[in-house]
C-alpha cells in the first residue's frame, strides 16, 4: 500500500504542478517548452506502443506526425476549417494513409524489413513536399497556421495541449491494459504461439498501425495549431533521433518510459543550448551514461529509487 | 474426429512430409514417434496452419480445415504446444493463460479454471520468464488448454524433464484426457512412455508413415525395429 500511495502522490504532485505552472510565474519560453514536451511525449508514447509493446520496428512515426501536421495546417490555412475539426481529420487521414500504405504491406514483412519500409515511407515525404509546393509550401513549409482560437496566447495553447496530453495518455493506458494490448505483447513475445492461441495477428497488427498513426497524426495537428508552423525540417534526422532517444532513454515497452524520456530530452536539449555547439555531444553523453548504468532507461532508475525508499521505510517501521 | 488424407509438404526440393494419412478418434490419446528430422514437428505445423500443405487434406469433426489459418484452427477447437518451451515471457503466468482464454475460447473464466486444474495459483503473478522448465511447460500447456480445445497437440512435451517430472506431467495429460474429455495427439521420442500412454501410434520416418497401428505391437514390427529402433531396440534402450 505504502509504495502505491507514494507513487500516486508523486504523480498527482507533478500534474498539479503542471496545472498551476502558468500561474507560478512561468515565462513564455518555458510554457513553449512544456507544449513541446506534451506533444513529443504523445509522439513518443505512440511510437512506443508500436515498437515497445507490439514489437513492430517502425522508423516512420515522425512521418505520421508530419502527415497529421500538414493535413491540419493545409485545412486550416487554405480552407479555413476550424481546429476542432482539423485535428480529428488529421488523425483520421494519417491513420488511413498509414494503415493502407504501411500497415497492409507490413503484414507480409517482419523485423528489419518493416523498419526499412517505414523508414523509406518517412524519407519520401520531404521530396513529396517540395513537389507539391503550391499546397504545402515546399521547403519553406507552412507558416502562420491559425491557432486553436483567435487571439490565443501561450497559456491557452499550454492548457489545450495539456488536456490533449492527458486524454491521449489515458487512451494509451486503456489500450495497453486491454485485451488488445495483451495481444500486442503476446505477438511481440511469441508470434506463432499467440497465433495458435487464436490471436488474429493480421487484425491486431493493423490495429497497431491504425491506432498509433491516428493519435500521432492528431498530435501533428496539435503541433501546428500550437506553434503555427511546420516544415520539412520536422522530418529531419534530429527530431527522428531525439524521439527514438526519448523511447530508449525513458524505457522501451513501459507506459511511463517515453514520457519521462520526452521530459529529459525536451528540457535537457533546451538546457544544453547554454553549451552552444556542444549541445548534441553532451546530450549524447547523457544518453550513453543513462543507458550504461540503467539499461532499462530512466524508468529503471525510478524503480531503483523506489526500492531504496521502500527498504528505508521498512527498516524504520520495526524500530518505531 | 480428426484425419489427414495424403498430406505432403515440401520446402523447395526437400520433401518433409509425403502422403501422410491417419485418423484420430474422439477421446483417444494418439502417439507420434520417429527419428529426428522425420517430419513430426512439420506435421504439427501443417496441421495447425503455420505452413500450408503442398498437397493433401486435413479434416476435423467432418469439416475440411485444409488451408485454415492458425487462429481459425484454434477457434475450431485445436490447440497445440511447441517443442521449444514457449511462453509470453514478459506477461504473468495468469496473463499467459488469459491470452488463450480471451482470444482462443472467448471465455475469460477458462483461465481461472486452468489455473486451478494445473495448480498454478502459487505462481499466477510471476512473470513467465522467471519460471523453471517444468513450470514453463505447464504454462504453455495451460495457455493451450485455456482455449477450450477439443483436440490438444503436444510436441515433445517431456523433453528435458526429470523422471519425476515426466511422471507428474503424464498424470496431468491423462487427467486432461479423462476429466475434460480432450482428445490428445502427442509427439514423444521415448517409445516406452508412448506405449504405456497411448492405444495407437504413428511412426514417421523420412516424412513417410513407417508404422500406424496398435501401440502394443509396435516393437514387434520388423520395419520399426530396423529403421527406428536400430536392430535390437537400440534407441529405445539408450534413452532409458
């Protein structure tokens, strides 16, 4: 009971802090960082759903986000569609494209070949964007995409993204703890055994692609309305590697891992801007250190601390 | 209840199974033996839909199930275990059974019934990766049973177990057969065990039927002795 309360209290404390943060003298800059954290946690958590839970080695999830972002951006900017519609549409369009273009062919592939297919998928998007300059803005990208509501300030965007963050994490939590989540893990652990126990591996695999891309595409929609622009640099190597780092660093295949990883990467990356050109080098060193001492990621570090605290509490109880 | 007719399977130029026909009756324990590489596991993989057969047909309860997918075959009531001890190693013992119960039987409570039947309550929350070989095999058997199968196919379930564990396992197999009325096909190297457990058996050699008939008479069969037992019952005795 003790450790449940302790963890629960910590989680509530963190959430209350995030909720009150704009009132505690947050600068526009730190609110911006939190918005990035909310969105990238969602991208990382959905990527983890595919890679960590379902064991599908997708390397294309940044592409899912870009499709969602561009869909929402174009709809809002060129057609004047309001954001409460563009975001779900972004999710649905992304899910449809990804499920058809990647999910269906991926049913016939496994392991590294899925990684290659998804990587190529994401890699073709920048050239596709420059070919469709009139609509997508080409290499320049889309700018001045309308915010969630007219006259929105950083605090407004902060709260909208925070709510989205909570809703999506709740959905992922429910998926992971449902029979569907169990099927994902079962197929990852032993595909043929799961198949012979009645798990329809094709349907469950398609579900992974559809769900993960739906929520990632919606996150792309949130991104453009919160920040106002998107360009092919989003599909560059740095966001790609940083998001993978969030998952690996936080703890692959765990619920909280990618969120912790996103926190470390988003805030660490910004903090390290102080170091100038050494930023990525130091970030790399940080990742190496954590992976070296805690191969299970930050979540493993948390578990270690948890055990220490529990032992401490247990040691004290008999003496008092 | 179950039959194959002229079942063949080739991988390229390699013929793994050739014209294998046999029938299993409702409620019996049917044995399959044969030297390494005889095609026993391939036969299981073809029957359960992991590989499609090159030719031949498979029937279950009067229905032609050739080319059915593994999950469909499971839903019809055929479950299996694997030669290599296989579980969902990150899931708990209970969740391993639940995969079979929810997806195979579509009846969640069958996981609880199997947990009790196999006496796995003590380890129900333990991750499957932290189990000894015997318990791992019980969990694999349990997940298959939780699908509410009518026919259970066991691929060398006793390999690597101690004599005491083998006897325990055999007891469980008999109970599943008698109390739950599950028909069983079992692959086993040790002929003595198979003779005591089954009434009829099939011996495969080079993918073909070497012997099909009464288990008691298998050691008297000239060809079995020649090909499988190696003269004076060599392999069977060596295993003892």
